[in-house]
C-alpha cells in the first residue's frame, strides 16, 4: 500500500513465544501440513497493506521458520513470560520502533484469516477514520444471568431474550463479539495500555473464518477448517499473489 | 426413576420432522455411523429419569428408525411446517397427553449429550425446586455494541470489557449461554407459550459436550466430536447400560 501521508507507518505484529501453554510449541506446530504461524503470515504478506511485518519471539526455532516471511523482533525471555500481556509486549516493541504510527496485532490462533480481511481495516485506520479497528463475528446465543439466592440456590434471569417470544435465528441479527483474529490500533492507544480506544470500528468476519484455537480440542477442528477456509498463497485460492513460492508446482 | 409423587409424569420429547432445512433429512442422516437422532435417544433412554420418551415426527422413515427406542407421536404435515415453533408443536402434543406434568425437549442437534447430563435437571424439576431447567455452557467472548451515527458511520462501545484492563480468560468466569441441548419445563409453562418460566435453573455442560449443529459446516465438526465425546450405549462408555444392543460384539 502506498500511503497518502508519507509519515504514517502501519506495521503488523504477530506475537509468537516459544513457551506456549495448553498446546506445546503451538505457534510452529504443523496445522494441516504448515506451521501454525505460516497461515496468518501468508494472509498478512499478501494483503499488501503493511509497511512492515514483524514476528516477535524469544525462540530460535520460531525465528528460523519465519525470518524469510517477516522481520523478527527478538524479545527477552522475561518479556515472553506467562504473565506478560500482549499489550505490554507490543509496548516494548514500539519503544524500539519510533517510526511505527499504527499497528495491527494479528493472532496465529485465527488461521483462517484471508488477505482481504485486512484490507478494509487498514484503510479505515490509515484514512484517519478510526483509532482502532478489530475483527468481530456475529453470534446468536441467548445469554442468562445467574443470581445466587441467600439460601444458596441459584436462579437465572434472561439477558437478551423475551421468553414468551423467542426469536428464530433468522429473525435476529445477533450480537457482535471479538473473534480475536486481529486488532488494528494507533501507537498512542498502545502506549496508553489499550488495544481499543478512541473512535473504535470493527470488521465483521464470517463464522466459518472466525475459528479460534483456545483449547487443545480446538486443534482438530482448526485443521479441518483451514483445509476448507484457510489462505494458501501457493494454492488455487492465491488470487494471483505467487510471491515467495518456493518451488514450481509439479504439473 | 421412581417418583416420590405418584401423579407426576416426566416425559422427554424429541422433535424430528422430515423436512429439515439446511441439512436435508438431518434428523436421520448418519453421524459417525449412526442416525443423528440415535445419539440423543441413547442418552435419554439410559438416563432412566423419564416416565415416557417420545419422538414427534410427520415422517414414516423417522418413525421406523425410532419406534424401538421411543414412542412415536405422529404430527400432521402442517404441524411440522417451517414456521411452526417448537413450543407450538409441544403444545399440540400435550393436548393429547394430559398425564404429562413435566416435559423435557431434547434436541438432536446436540449429539454429545450424555445420560448423566439429564439426571440432575430431572431431579431439580421433579423435586419441585424449579419450574424450568435448561442446559447452558460458559463462554468467554467480549461483546460490543454497534452504534450507527447520523453520518452513516458505525462505531463500537464495549459491553462486557474494560479496555484498559482486558481480563485473561483464566481470570474471568465468563457468561452463561443456552447450548440448546435440552429444556425441562412444567406443563403450565408450555401452555403459556414458554420453554422457560417461573423459577428458572440451569445445568452447566462443558464446551466439549455443547457442540450444536446449526449450519451444514457444523456437521463435520459434530462428527469429530461425537467420536470423542458422544454417548454410545453399545460401547465402552456404556456405563453398564447394555439394553437394546442388537447383536453381540464380534470379539
């Protein structure tokens, strides 16, 4: 992307520490034949909206797997600890990169990300229309509030449903929830400790692309979903973006 | 279950019309080798908490597949139309069955249901402690409200999150949502047009058992999940309930 304002710099950052919990070595564990992190890296690079693309890691193997697809920011083991928040890690990164005015945190755990998912949010933030733009999806779940009575019993009250008039799914537009795929935000928001602040907008993704890997049980499902909905820069869904292909196809 | 009050009758009902939308013949489509409806029928029967177990259908093939595992209530084609609500169908059924005082609607689309999931809710409702008890699961999603401005732009406001202090999943107990597996309720609630009314309680199910089939894309995921988390009355998870086995195992 060529920016209208020359001094703006939009960076993408993927936080990929070596010591992941839940699923060991998650970030580079093969998902449908490719290291997890490569799925989003392909989408990020082929979106062509970023002035720089970074992987932040404390791990040699992750660095080696990514260095031909992104710049690598080496963070300290302390900065990759279990209790260091993503925002804190990005703050540390930005201290070393004063040229970056806006940043998108893209998460490995949303491997069905496509290049085009990133293009509209990049435009929204680089035009100055929004200070933060993040990925959402629409869910249709009926929520309930639990109230614990004095005698220890618990009762429920509906939060988003009229029990005498339950809507059918197709008659209800649902609710917007973060799907975790990405968070575009201004440098100043991060410095203030927020992924979302100022004028906040969203980019809606389909449920099929919103798969998230939170628990070990999610891995198999993610594998099935990326085969159908993941972005493969070398495959038929490449949309013409064939850079970084390593070898020609056999036919 | 033998009830303490002789006049109470707890029925289970599974609504299984022939003309399902989205996935054709969904209710009897084989899921991991068994017709979808058999997964929940096994759990319902082996829970041993119901005085009667019913399948309500307008379809001969569904009747034939179920008649050895449940009583069949034949409803008219009109009563199985696209626009007839579940509550209306259960009302029609109850008109023919004055003996039923409490009813549990169990849904085929939650094939990871286990017998034990039904036992505690049955106790809660048959003891007279609650008028309705339904299945919930806990979700950890950040919800946002979309506000459309006068100029047509849309902005977001957080509904359940402090952006300066995003909780980590493990530090947040999440929110209760219906998972759709079952709804126990009193006859009078149904007659008033409600699945949930009066004193309302819930039974919490793990996310792994809360898989729901809403869209065609969910089928493959459900298939994977039932292999691991579904209830098989004939298999090693049978918990000693070997009734209705059709043939001996080959070894």
